[in-house]
């Protein structure tokens, strides 16, 4: 399944525009319940006005809210961006930490966001479980869990570490393109013959 999906999405990668770990952290926080396209429209102004964690940590929340408003949930996200930046500036000398244990102590940063930073910004093994990965890993029969942390553990046990980051990108691309939740295009899917959900759906049709 992985090999076939890789062949379908040879250029699968993180779609969030960024330069460095801190910018990626900001973009990932903004991406919650928001499209990557919209985030990429918001971040240039955000980074131009507050170019680093120290600057954003000192920003007025109302001003940050105004800049990121179109990304949705702007009050909560502005609070997370300022808090995360303050943690990095004050506790980590302005440098984003690279370990899960440290990243998840940052305000507004959970395991999903931490895995994005580990895998994309630092080139480590980060198994991201977003809505697409959660849904597709169940459809493909790779897990029966719904809790993101349990799904993460199942996928990590099933796939080798060097695959984790890219696996997330591939599943996200597949979820957006051929296998959206509302109208999956099973007939075009290269793993239809291996997919339990696809087999059941095509039989019902």
C-alpha cells in the first residue's frame, strides 16, 4: 500500500511555507481546522511584523488576532502563538527544541504539532496523526483505534521509523485528492484491491 501510494504522490511533502522550525511551528498551530493555502496567505504578514519568537512573545494579542483572523479560531490561536513564542524565547534561548518531551511543554503544542516539527524541520522520525491520517489508517486496516496517540503507536509499530514522516505526507495527500471523507473515488485508487473499506464500498455499490 505504501509503495503504491508513494508512486501516486512522488512529491508529497509538507505544504506549509516556512523558513526554519519556529516559522513551521507557527504555521502548524495556524493550520488547525484551516487549509494550508489559507495559512500560507496569513504567515507572510505575521512573520514580517514579528520575525522571531522574542518579537511575537512581546506582541499584543489583539494585534496578532487581527493579522491571523482569516485562519479561524483566531483568539485561541493568537494566544497559543504568543505563549509558544514566549516559552521558546524565555526557556529555550530563542531556539526551538527538537525532542518530543520538550516540544510538548510549549503552550499550544501537542503531539501532532511536535511530530511535524521533528519530522519536517529537523528531519527526524515524526508520525503525524491528523484527521486524514486517522481516517485513512482506519480505512486501510492499519489500526482500529480512534485516539490519535493510540493510532500513532499502531502506525509506528507497523512502519519503520524512516518512513513515518513521509507516510504522513502521503496519507494527507491521498485524503485530500482521491479519498476525501464525503466522496472517495475508489475506482481510481491504486490500493483498492488491498483496502478493506474500499472492497466493502465497491461490493455495496
